């Protein structure tokens, strides 16, 4: 096995490595924080790319270079107001590539670590939620002039609900791990809502909402904050491709306006926090009101239900499939994640009228600013 240090040494780094430690809480890639001395040399984030899931590493890398290059250019040329906003940068290997393919068949890449930055799995308060909303609003705004069709579709049909339901139903029929009998209630939960959950896809097919450059993995912990809890960057750019902005808003609410962790075991603790929801929406719409169309705005509240549903569906599918996609820490982890998502969705259903009113209210007054 090639050591992590040998891997890092094949990149053009500065300073001397002092430690390489597991980093972050992603479910797909393996991430490590690489610290260096002297103080003036940067630290790095090393990632082993999960190439079972990201099968086209050169295309993936080319998307990331395109996005990060574009963001850097835009921030340089015109945005004095945004000079605090940072962009992650891939480091070249000594051979001049932006990823490394090692003799064991693994793919690696190295990003600069944004000094002093931190991320949160759970949101502490409304100010943090507001800042998070602003960060994804800024990301969408700054990438809005990239032709979305010029990006590779890294994971085809990533949030396509028809395809996700097809693969769920096929997995239920095959029952490869003999787990279907344990999840009959969860299967009905999915089927009872399946029709309603095609709403965003239908709006897209009808041309009512446009495809834009979207992040597609706007988990709250993909936002970086500085030591004053101001949002300064967004990371995890693997799934940046053409999509609907509703996906990005909904996924951020799923993780950033919940009272509990994504995999909370005690379902009594899981609910939508309407104050965090309102704060995130205010931060997001402060920027996004300038480019969203009416139908996009009108479906923001719905998108939170949708993303909670589709991510719960994917966790459940993976559980039934024998845990082949997501990293898990214990045998029923995916089931526990799915149940927490379904509980969160029920809470959103209960408070949906209020969620819609909050969005309508913010959107109305935001326009008058
Ligand atoms: C995965 O890697 P991570 O943890 O940022 C997944 C997302 C899910 C998320 C659920 C490529 O994201 O789609 O929303 O887990 N990424 C991929 O926590 O499937
Ligand atoms: Mg990810």
C-alpha cells in the first residue's frame, strides 16, 4: 500500500509535512488534513476520490477547474464587496496534472486548505443559517454565466426522481440483502408520496424552470465559515453540473434547518426548525432574488420536502441493497439515516403552510429592497 505521505509528496507542495489525519464527515470520498511547517506554508486537504462513484476522474477534474477558475476570475475582477469570499484550488502534481492515479488504481487530489476555516454538521443559530444561505446564493450567482451544458454530467440523473424510484423499485424486487421485510412501512411511505415528488422534474420538462449551474450537494457542512462565523466559501464541487436551483435550496434546508443530525436515532428529536428555515431563506434570497424566476421562488418551500424525500429514498435503497454506496459506521446506519429523513419530511409536511408563507413573505419584501 502506498502511504499517504508518498502520495502527498507527488504533488507540488510547500513546507514540510507534520501530520496527515482523517478530515470531515463526507460519505463518499476519503479526506485527510495535511498540516505543514513552517507556519507560512499552507495546509492541504488530500482526497482519495471514490472512483466507483465518480467514474470519470479527468472529466470531474475538468469541471472543477472550470468552476474554480471562473469563480476566481470573477472575484478578482469586479467584486470588492465579495473580497472575503474564497475559492478552493487544486494543486498540481509534479507531473503537471491535477489528480494522481497511483499504482493501486486509486485516484487522489490535493486542495489548499482555507486557513482558519471550519464547517458545521449542525447549525448553531439563525445568523449561521443566514450566512449559509448567502454562501450558496453567491455561488449560484457567480456561476450563473457559465453555460451549464458545457459541464460534464458527472453522475447522470443525479436528482432525477423517476430514475431514483425505478432503481428503488428494482432493488425492492431483487431484495439482494433480504432486508425488504424490515422496511415495509418505509416502502409505503415512499410510494404514498411518489407522484407529488415529480413536481420539480415536471416543471423542468415543461420549461417553466431553467437548468442552471448548480452545486447539487449543498449539505450544510459543505459551507466554510471563518472564526467569526461568516461564510467564506463552498466546497465539495464534485457534483457541480447542470441542475435546478431548487435542488440546492432544498438540500441545504434538509441539513441546515433540521433540529437533529442527518442520522439521528431518536426520531423525537427530528423536526424542521422554522427559525433556521427563515434565516437560511433570507440569506439565500438576499442574493438569489436577483436571478430566480417566479416559479423557482414559489417552489422553494416544496424543494425542502423534495430533497429530504429523495435523500431518504437513496439511503433506504442503499440499505435494501446491502450498503454498497454510502459509507456506514454500523449495520443499520443507512436505515437510521432514512428514518431520520422521513421524520424530518413529516415535520415539514405538518408545517408546510407556514414554510410557504415564510418564503412568500421574504420574496415579496426582498423585491421591494
Ligand atoms: C453524499 O459525500 P457527501 O457526504 O458530501 C452524496 C450526496 C448526499 C449526501 C447525504 C456523490 O455526499 O448526494 O446528499 O451524501 N454524494 C454523492 O448525506 O452521492
Ligand atoms: Mg459530496
